């Protein structure tokens, strides 16, 4: 499909799912048109795999969401639940390692207010930040992460949210929440299934560029038991104020920007936040007023062909149906 003009300087994309049905089973977050997703072409085999067979069909979108509302006021929020374990692992595990005991998310207050529309490193001592992590297709360490994901609150405690274009298979993919400077302070969780909506699975519909991932327990504990999770927010106004997180491919710590969002089209949010380059695809948009996650970097141009403008598919009944079905089928 070729590349948008900014793809050379930031994120590459996976090709549409239908282009991979005949190729071998290797995990990718590969190159396609657009930006936010990071190419692993230099680190993985050229072969690409078909999407997970565990995709979930959803009802088609029938009407546009409500129009833009005034930006919501900034308020302190924290993710749901975070039990405290007894130890912190002394070293960052590889995807096949499990620490004997995972560390708890810090009990620090929510992210401090910042100047709207500025980008800076995300704080390390924050419970919300600990729910955001990097996806790896090899050993957990510098240079191996390719997209961003976040823990999605659920009854099962094992779900993640990311962009659908980030990966087509769960094989070999690992999630490291709170990853920073080569260390996975809370442990790592293996991704076991990738769920997408029917529009993305069948047609690569950018209005359904979101995925819900299942993970296996680490040492008997689900990821949400350790770091907490963010509630899914649907049908929320386009004019919300959000905290936007992401892991640049060339960086070993997450970045954060707070700004108000707008409406790019009937089913697309847009935000102006500078310097969101390759690797930030899948990063959550967390509403400062509600604490709900209302987007994931992706959608139009698979996240945007400018480092300073990012997009997300609008979260409505389509992702709500997908979430309900995944939560109901998860072990």
C-alpha cells in the first residue's frame, strides 16, 4: 500500500488483514501506510501472518455520534483496583520469564496538571501511568517494543486495549506495563488472543481500528490485579480533554500530552499533541473528567501522518459490543 510521506520518520503500519491470509505465522506490527506503528522488518522475518481467528463480529455502525461538546474540565483520576504484592522483581524479565512476585502499581496521586498541548515524559510514580505499557515481539528490552497498549478494566482482569493495525497475531507478543529504561517493574504478560471488530477484520475499516487483547496470568496473577485498569468509555463527547500516552520506538520511556480533542469525521477523534512518533500507535486517550479510556492512537491514516496530530476511531456501540463479547468469552 505504500507509505505516507511521514512514515519514514515515524510509525509504520501493518498491512490490511486481508493481505496476509496466505502468509506464515510470525507476529508483526509491520509497515503500511501512515505512521504511529513501528516497523519490525529489520528484526523479524519478512513473512506476515493472517489475523487471529478469534476475531469477533460486531453490529455495523448505523449513525454518527453526537456532535462536539465543550472540553471537559481537568480532574484527577486513577485507574480501577491495584492490589499490593509483597516484592518487586530485581531485573526486567524476558517474555518467557515470570517474576516470582510482581510489584504493585505505586499509590501516588494522579497525573499533575500540565500546560495543554505540550508533550513530556510521563511520570513514573503514577498509578494511571502504570496501566500503560509497551508491546514486544522479542526479549523485553531496549529497541524491541513496537506499539503501545493499556490495561482495560474487566471482570476477568486480563484485557488490554491497543490499535488493530498494531498486530495480527498473538504469537510471541508480550506486554510490559510501566516499562521504562529497559526494565519491566511490574512483570510481563503474554498476549494469548487478538480480538477485532468485523469491519476491521474484513475490510480494514479505519473507523474500527481498535483491538482488545487477552493475556495469560503471570505467576497466577492477572495484569489488572497488579497495576489496575482503565474503564472503557463509549459515546463520550468529541470535545473531551484527554491524557494521551505513547511509547516512541526510539525512546525507553512513555510520553504524555494533555489536550482537548475534536471531531475529524463522523467516527474519528483528533488531537493536537506534538512529537508522537513511531511506536505510539495504540496509546490510550484517557478522559481527564471521567478517567475512562475513550480512544487509542490509530484510525484515520492509522494514527496520523504528522507527529503533531493524532487520531482515534470513535468509541461507540461497536467497541462496546466487542468488549462485552470478549469479556464474556475470556477464561
